[in-house]
C-alpha cells in the first residue's frame, strides 16, 4: 500500500511540474486586436462579443479551421489578460 501511495505522489509531482512548464501561446496585443477586429478602447464585453461572433463562424464543428479558432481564442485571452 505504501508503494502505491508513493507512486501516486511521484506521478502527481510529475504532472504538476509539466503543468507549470507548459508553454502558453501568446501574441502581441496589437495582433490580438486585429484578429478580433476591436479597437484599443474596447471593453471586456466588446471583446467577448467579437470573440463569440468570430468563433461561431470558424468553429471546427461547423466545418471551420481548428487553427483559426485557436488563434481567435488566444487573441481573446491576451486581451482579457487570462
């Protein structure tokens, strides 16, 4: 039983380290604004509305591009500081 607990702790520690070192995609704020089509004084609601409008048009489940949907999601995250 102690071996099983030890193995669980080792696996959890490895997962935790990998999660912390994961590279998060990023882009300049100007590029993010250009992708979403919002200006520099757009508030969070305008950013969310632009994201929702764009991602609904290019979502992979509707025959769109997964890469384009990913870039739109990254742009939203950059502008909302997630």
